[in-house]
DNA sequence: TTCGTTATTATACGGTTGAATAATTACGAG
DNA sequence: CTCGTAATTATTCAACCGTATAATAACGAA
C-alpha cells in the first residue's frame, strides 16, 4: 500500500488535462463511460481532485462542451484567415476546413453529438449551444457578405442571412455524413461536393483559387 | 404491501411500450436517465420484465435506435408518395416532410443525437446507422433521378449520387439547426430555404407544385 | 528555517445501476 | 376442470456512481 506520489501542476494545465481526459472518455466510451473515476485515471490524478477544480461533474462537462465548440469555430476561422485575402478564397478555405481533419473526424463528431443530445435536457447546455451556433453563423455570414460585395451584388442583409443558413446546413450535413461513414465517399470527396454546392447556392459564383469563367 | 396487479399484454405491444418508454426517457432525461427502472416505470411494468423481452438493456437500446430511424425514413418516404405523381412535387414534399414535424422536432433530434454519439463506441450502433443512412440516401437518389429524367437530363449515376449526397447534407444540416434553435428561423422558414437551395443545387430546376418557367 | 495555505491523495458514504434469481399469477392445452 | 408453461412481479446482489470529508504533502511567504 504505497501512497501515490504527489505531482503538482498549475491550475491551467490541470484543468486542461481534466477536460482533455473528459473528452477522451466521452468519445471512446460514451457519456455513460465518462465517470469521475475513469476521467481522473486518464488525467493521472485521483477522483477527488476533479471537485477541487470544478464545482461538480456537470460543471466540468459544460466547460468541456464550450471548449469543443470554441475550438471548432476558431479552427475554421483561422483557416479562412490563413493566407488569402481574396473573399472567395477565404470562404473556400473556410468550407474545406470544416470538412477535413481535425474538425471533421470521428472524435469531434462523437463529442458534438453527445453534447447536442443534452441541449434539450439541460438549459446550461442549450445556452452553450446557442452561443456557439451564433458565433459560427456570424463568421460565415461575414464571409458570404464579402463574397457578394466582391461579385458586385448588393449585400442584402436578409439574403446574406438566408445564404449563411443554407451554407451552414450544407456544411453541417456533409460534416456529419463524411465523418460517420467517410469510407463511403472515397470516390466523391466531400470538400469538392461542398464547394460545388455552395457555388450553386451563390448563384454560380466560383470559389476556385484561380478565378475561372463560369 | 399489496402486490402489483398483473396485466398481461401481447409480445408486440409490450415491446412497443418498452421501446416507447425508452425513447421518452432518452429524450427527456438523456441517455444517463434512461435506466431500466425509469423505463419500466414509464411502461407500467416491473424492471425485471425488460430482460424477459430483451437479452440486455443495450439490446433494447439498439432496437429503439432502429425504430427511430426506420420511422423517420418511412415518414418522409410516405410524404413523397402521398398524392403527387409529378417527380418534382414528390421531391418537394419529401424535403418539406424532413423539415416539419414530426420528423423535425426536438424529441426526435435528441434521440438521433444520443444514438449517433454511440456509433463510434459500439459497432452494433454503427451498423444500424449505416443501414439507415443507405436506406435514406437510396430513396433520395431515386427521387433525384426521376427529377433529372423529367427535366430531360441524362440521369448520370455519378451525378445523381453526388446530388443526393449534397441534398442530403442540406436536409440534415437544416433539420438540426431548425430543430435545435427553431425560434431563430421564424422569419426565415427553413422548408423554403431548403427548397430554394435544392433548386439551386439542381441547376435551377423548379420544385414548385405548379411548374413555372425558370 | 518555519509555518500557514492549498493542492492532492485517501477513504468513506448513501444511493443507484444492470443483472440474476426466486416467487407468484395468468393463460391455454388437454 | 386441471395442470403445466410462460409472463410478470418481487427480491437480491455485486459493482459502481457522484459527492463529502479527512489526512498528507508540496509550495510560498516571512
């Protein structure tokens, strides 16, 4: 019966370790497998420590949810702002980033679905969902507006919103399908499908890196 | 301490009651709230009875998952075959059915998400997902092919599949958003957005009930 | 060094879980 | 009418859950 050796870490990395372990558990074992004991084991600490950093297990789950969503939005936003200044290229890269790893992978989708299934159950999760959804859509809406302006069209607010909603739908849907049964799309790469679809939604505006007559 | 009165029912209705109670629990309390005791209570039976009709709780969850998915696809298929013989009207009704109750409601989405989050965890759930996805897509693919034929275009297999994938994406994405935060779309009804989007994806083919020049 | 504070571990508790088994009741065959 | 079979209830069990509390070790200030 030797006592587990102490290992002190800063609050930042401890919280990060615990959240990462939480997400690992959920993605690999499901929500029911994400127990305080299993999470603590994977984080390399004892279960009691969780309630030293989080007021409850649910609190930790909510923080984990928030981190997943902000991580996704910031990842695709960064991809859009990466190198191009061309509005169409930015939207193009934004869409592709949504449908390629690390955003489009099984782990992320499992986490997203597990949390979504709790949105209607727990108001705290509903609020996190609403925040992250609006953040994502506002980014997309701005990208669409820039594309329309560059194409010489008037950036009508209502049309921008409607387009953003529809494009968001295409992205979400293909993200889910491609991640869950990705092996079915080896001959129909989804980023390509998405780009073509969005071009159609935009009324024929090309999103190719090198503008080509349409 | 009076003994609970016996109430015998046929195997069919018992299984149905138990599955319905299971789905109620999941949608209202989440997967962690779907315990054998709560499910049995809602079905009006004793917990032990569950394992008389299902080899395990997981087995019952899988049957419940299968029922949810077949219910959804059959509902939208029925909507497509309801009254119209016009291919475009059929596709139109199919899409609208996907984005209106009972398919598009919070309960169904919660169930879907809860199960999806288990697809990567349990191979049995993965198989059910694959089956239901392929069933849905094949229905949609046939509808798209008929529309293309009627429009005088060659129903190229690859194009049909690609269109079905993209349309499926639009439907899925809008279904999720509309169901989770439906109150945001009171001024932008999603069925309308979906129809306009699919028309764009189809290259301008109108899905309106009364064909109009495009 | 000393000592108070706090991060971390260890242990305990009441309640719940899925499953297994035993007891009881309804129903159908004969 | 009887009795065997199956459906349903009742009870039990070992394991596990989230949380609370106490013991201990590390760190920083003085």
